[in-house]
C-alpha cells in the first residue's frame, strides 16, 4: 500500500549554490516558470546545477558521487545547496569539510534526508541512462527504485534498510552469531523485503496504465509471489522460511535471492520486442515515454508536482518531438530542468526561463514566452 502524504511536491522558485562543483556562488530564479532551460558550452557547469537539484531528493544525486568530490576545488571543502519552493518552504543540503555525512534542513530546522522527498518528487534522465536496458540489473533496479520512491516516499528508505540488514546478516553468519539473533534478523529482512517488492509491483502496475507504446514488468522471487496472488503476509512467511534454510550461504549477501536482486524489463508493444533488443534511438524514446508516464502518474494519483531533470535528454530531439515532450510534461504539471548547448534549440519551449551558464557562472536569465 502506497502512503500518500498531505505535503505536496512543488516547484523550485530559487536555487542557490555555494562552493558546489565549479560554482563558487550562483543563484537561479525560475520566475514561476514550468521549464528551466540551462544552456552553455561543455564544461560550463550546466550538469552541476541539475546534480545540485537532484541532491534535494535526499538521495546521493544523479551522479552518485562522493560528497568530497562535489565541493568546489580551491574552496573550503564543503558545499551548500539551498532552495526556496513555491509554497515558501526552504530546503537545503549541506556538506562540511571534515564531516562524513551531508545534512538536511527544512525551514531552518534539522531534518532527516528522507524528509526532503516529501517536498520534492525528483527524477532524472542523463546520458548514463542511455544504456539502461543493456546495462546490469543493478542499474535498472536503482533507476526504477528512484521512480517508485518518487511515488511512495517511504520506498527508498526501505531499500536502504534492506541493504543494511542483509549486510548485518552476512556478518552475523560469518561470525557464528547466536541463532536467536539470526532469527530476529531474518524476520526483519522478510518484512522489509516484501514491502520493497510490493511497492515495485504496485508501481509497475500503476505506471503501465499511463504507458501506451510499452509495458513495464518486474521480475524477482518475492515480486513473483505477489504477482501470482499471494498475500503480503504469506509472502513474508514464505521468504522467512527460505532465509531460514539458506544460512549456509555465508558469503556475499548477493548470493541470496530476494528483492535486492530483482530486475525490471520494458517491452515495446509496437515493435513486439523487449527494450534491450531495440535500437539506441528507440531505447531513448522508451526512456522518455517512461518519464512522461511517471509524471502523469505522480500528478494524477498523488496530487504532487513532479520535478524532472533532463541532462541533454531533450536537446537531441527533433523540433516536433521536443515540443510534444514539453507539452506532455506541462500537462502533468511538472517542472522541468533541462540542459543543452544551443539556446535556439529550445526557443519554442513555452513558459520557460533560460539560464546562460559559463565557467561556473550564471551570466543572465531570460524569460521566454508564456
């Protein structure tokens, strides 16, 4: 069961970066526009702005980089990402030199990083995702878990909790831990693993309602139990029994089967082919279809406003495809942050603010036609 919160995701009005990547200090003011188009030459710092926004999801960001690598070279060793939202909520993520963790604040008060996801439902497409369908299952799992987490804001916390519990179990087995401790660990793992699987199954089913040309499927030991009609309670008991009989597997946690090894697939209905067998161009189209369907799902089912980050993903589309993409995202009430080299490519994007970025500096901000 998805948990829907009364806090509704809203757009970013002002984004301020300090010592983040190659940005000493910069501020982007969106002027309430749906589309924020960041243009400039390669190496200007365009992607760094999207990465900063992605950090406000409470996760590790679109690059998954070490926090120390995000701090500006030659700076104090830390960074700050601060945003004022359209409902006047202030959210921030900071990292200090010598610290081991990033810290979040909401309206000036310390907050768990996971709380940020209740205010901003962020997903992204980068060149890294171009190989999603031919890459490893772990890459696809991480991508679809991010999508699921933008719908059910408790999901990513469960995914992280499951990984931690499985590591504890592997250590306990190697250490010859007491059987009662192992029983307690297995019970926790079974409960969290079934919750993770249930969220994925339900999200895939909900997403498919909004997909036309393709369909998403999820494959995994526990997911299949649920798809076959087993109740969550019965699935939990069945997986607990499996764990109890698999204690000789004392090596890496990935030897075990379960939600931590599940995979996602996409089938192109028009071509009657799985996504990994389609062309590179067709795979990019499928990815954009997924993002569009996701935006519609978030808006219609939760009332939240999705925030979509497109790093070069829209710049290579032809004029009509790009227009259709932004029109569909606008209909889903999404705020879109997109990067590109040439401003002229995006000149027909409606309700846009154009941000010129060069050498880590915001040179000017121009408003397009509403």
